[in-house]
C-alpha cells in the first residue's frame, strides 16, 4: 500500500514535530509513508474565506500532487474534512467558476473539460484522505499503538473532525489504550474553541470570548496536557493558555501516540 | 393610543443584490457589535442560561425519537419539493383560500405588503389591531408602517409585549426578549404598561407568576376591545387553504378567534402541499424549537366559517426577496427554514453576541445566511454577517430541515465584498502556496529571523491575533527541510 503524508502548510511551517511524530508512529506500526515534495496547502483558508478562485487553484494542485496513492494521511481533521467533504461539492457544483461555462445558446451550465478533469481527480483522491485517527483505527485496524505517556490528559474534539469527518470516539479509543495516560473528560468538549481560521482575526473579540470559555473548561479538568488532532485549534487555545500562563501544555494526538517508554 | 412609542424605521438598505426590504437597524459591522456584547456580563449570563436550557431540552426530546433523522430528511424533502414547485402550490393555495371565503393578496416587497395591510385595516374603520407573534411582519416593519398611518399595533405574545413596552428590538426568533431577565421585565412593566393600556399592578414583584398575571390582565382587556387581528403563519396547507399557527401561550388563539377581521401576512415559502406533509413538521418544530414533544396551542383556520371566528379573512402572500433567494442554487436551502431557532440556541457565537448584534429580525446562524440574501450585502453589517461564524457546524447538526448553514455562509463569503488589504494578503498567500519552492524559501527566511519575530505583538492586522494570544515559536527547520535532510528520518 502506497501511503502519502499530507503534512499541511501549518504543520510544515510551524509544527514539524507533529509531522515527525506521524512518520515515526506509522513506521513503528509497519507502514512507510511517502512525502510528496510538491505539496503545499489544501486551500482551506482561501475557500472558507470566500476566495474561491485562489482556493480552487490550490485544490487542483492538491489532487494532482496526491493522485495515485492508496491513502493520504494527514494530522489535521480540518484539512482532511476540506478535501474529503468539501472538494467533491466544489468540483460538482455546476456554478463552480473555473469548472463550467454556459455553452452558446444552451440554457444549462455545462462543465468545461478542465472542470470535468478536476471533478474526476477529486472523485479519485478525496475518498482516500484520512485523518490520522481514522487511518489508524479504520485502515491499519489498530487501537493500541504501543505508546507510553504517563500524564493527565484531556481531549478537545475539534469541530471539523467531530462534525465534518465524524471521527467519533476514535481519538479517545487511541488515547485510552496509551499506557500510563490518565484521560480526563473535558466539560463542554463539543463546543467550538473559537479558532475558525480567519474568524480568529476577523472577529477577534468573539474568538477570544469562545477561547476563554474553552480555556476555563480545560483548566477545570486539572489536566497537564490538552490534546487535539488539529494544531490550528491548539495554536489558538495554546496561545491563550501561554498568555495566561495556564500551566497546561498543548500536544497533537500524533505526538502523544508516538511517545514510547523512555521517549515521552 | 396616540402616545404609543414608535421605533425609527432605520435607514434604507444600500445597493445590493437582495431586493427584499428587511428592517435594518443601521448598525456597525458584526465584529464591533459582538465585541460590545461579549463585554456585557449581564447579557452573557442571561443568554448562556437561556440557550443552554433550551439546548438541553431539545437534545433530550430529539434523542427520544428513533426516527429523528428520517423525519429530518422528510422535512427537507417536502420543503425542497414545494420550493421547486412553488408557483403551482401557491396558486393552489390561493384557489383554496378563496373558495373558503378568504381573500388573497400578493405583495412583492415590504412596502407593498404594508400598504395592503394598512388599507385593509383602514377599510374596517378601526385604528388599533392585536398581533400574533410573527416574524414576517417584523421583517417588513409592519408596526412602524401602521403607526405612520395612525394605526396602533399591539403585540400580544408575552415576549413581544416585553419588547414593545421596552421600545426594544427582538433578539431571538422564538424568545424575542431572551436578553432580558425578570428583574428587567418587572421594571419595563411598571414603567411602560400604563402607556399602552391597563397599568401594571402596584407592588408588582419579579416572580414569574406575578409577571405573567400582570401581562394577562393587561392583554385580556386588549383582546376584548380590538376588532382586527394580524398574524403570520407557520404553515399554509395548499390542498385546503388552511393556515397554521403554533404557539405556547394561547394569546395567538385569542387573536385568531375573537376579532372580526383577521389579516395574515405570510412568506411564500411557508406553503406545504398537504396535511400529510404538515404531520412531519408538527413533529419537527416543537421538539426543535421549545424542546416540547407536542406544541401547546396549534391553531388552524380555513377561510371563514359563519358564526365561528373572524367574519373576514385576508391572506397577504409576501415575497420580499424570496424569489431571488430561490434563484440561488446553494442559497435557496435557507428557504426551508421553519423558524425553530435551534441553530441560535446551539450557536457559540449567538450565545455570546446575542441577537441584536446581527442587526436584523433574523439573528443567529440562520439570520447570517437569510439577512444577506434578502437584504443584500450593501452595508458593512450585512457584508460582515457571512463571517459571523467559526464554521463549527453545530447549527447544521440541529437543523430540523438540514439546512447546511456553513455551506451557505461560505457561498455568501464568495459574493461578499472583500477589503483591498485582505484581498492583497490572500493573493500573496495564494502565490506563495502555489509552488512548494516558494513556501520552502519563506519557511527558511522565517527560520533565520525566528528570534526577531515577536511572539506577543505582531504588527498591523495580525495584532488581532496577538492581542489575546501568543504565537507559537517558529521552528529552526520546517518539516519539509527535515525530511530532505534526513530522508524522512531514516538517516
């Protein structure tokens, strides 16, 4: 099985440790990943902020770069949801600017050749994109990844992994199987942390108000570590925790799962 | 009641795509309204308590039904079918209402609807009307339009009464006075009831029962004295020409049965083909809305019935931008809305901003997709509404007719005007991300300068992030450079 790692632009630039953790974890489980060197970004920021033309260009790149793999694994629920859930809608929307035109005299929009090719590429690639927890539980069929992490941890199910991908309790099952790890329930876990991509800077007061409530809930658990499967949300919550000297560190799920005895 | 307070009708909407005229409060953009709201601790407390209570109630009664998802799918399908054949069902409805002795009027926009209603009231010779809680009449600013014609409209829904007495604006679809607590309501009753009719009893306490009794006494006089009523409707059944109102208090029932003339102003999207279709919505709506298994007062009427209820019935069918919404293949799903407000109650943004921040009678997630479509995005507020969401998706999950609100928000963001600086930034990001080499070069530059990058004070618009949040340290090496250097950690 050929497995590609989609690191995401945010992790590539700011959180290489998460990428290294994914690589070491998957290798430990007997799965070698490739890193398609041409990859950059799935286009989520552009697409979700209303810059469809720019976003679609990046989406086209994505499906070209990741064509031909059996699986594409990514340590971001949000980017996985963008590709798997949103790309198909984008590609099959008859009004999609770059993919359709009104043929002369025709009353209906007809897809252009480029639009048809994009749709075909999306249909090929999108279903093979997995968030890390999905790949572990559903594809590799493993819940106990042999990790050791003797700390008190609480888990925040990010919106796009919970409501976009519907990963359900897969991350919790993985965490429960980690030796030494004490998992404590996060009150109001399903509520958004207030990151929301460009929302965080377009509506800073609201984003901060939502984050403050999330931080309060995190602190109430007495956990040492806040874990999530998306570094974007963790940057927001962690940035607030750091500002308030909350004494809780944030860690990506991959980093906890990659920890083994003697290396945690 | 000549001394009835009236609200300024608000400025006219600017140039925009939406052709509807929805009452506009002329407020600044959403981020500023929200920033003010999140600093109001009383408002935060009131809203949190109310939304979490209804949210919990809804979740428990929805969870009881093993076939909720099937009901939801049926509700969506019925609405979609009806909207696709709206012309046919509206004509059928018109025929059925007319055959049952009612009169049907067609209103293209708010002004026309207001003109029709004012004319109908004037024809009765009356100068006052009682009102059933109605979103459509709020949308078109009917009370203000009637006041300009010398007609006083009396709200009879308890929450709408509180809003009217307080010269306030509704902040929630289902519970318009959700932003008020009972101490505030007591003060409003004591200060303003006398201006509108029977005064509040002396020594009124803020006990909910005492407040309800004061409202009951005040309203009862009004019901018995008023000969014209104005309502909206939750549903209109095309096959029989029957209108349906769901309410919890019984005031609506009083308005619909006691007066001699009944005028109903209803959006054209409220039609359903048959009574069998209604059955689905009578299950979906109460559970989603008030968190009740069954609705307390469900009133239905078909034209007029001699010796029973109003002698004259007028139905004003309101477009006000709806056919434009219908023309948008993505945005049209907003017309499925049955105004339950489940999306408001579950929304983390609404919970902290309150309804007024949305500057429209339609607040919350549904308002953020409905208002810009009906009214256009010609004002800073309307252009900011599609961005008043973190796209967390909680609204879509609870919507009883499966409106994919995040999808429509993103769709509208694509049509919203973008600030030049933002556009330039996005263009630059797109250029940067369109070649891996460019991204790698910038990553290396950032790594070299990483000690110079302030983690707590970024310049310009990025300060919106660092005002409240640290940025993470820039690593010495990006992932891709690590991969190249170590061949994926194998060397």
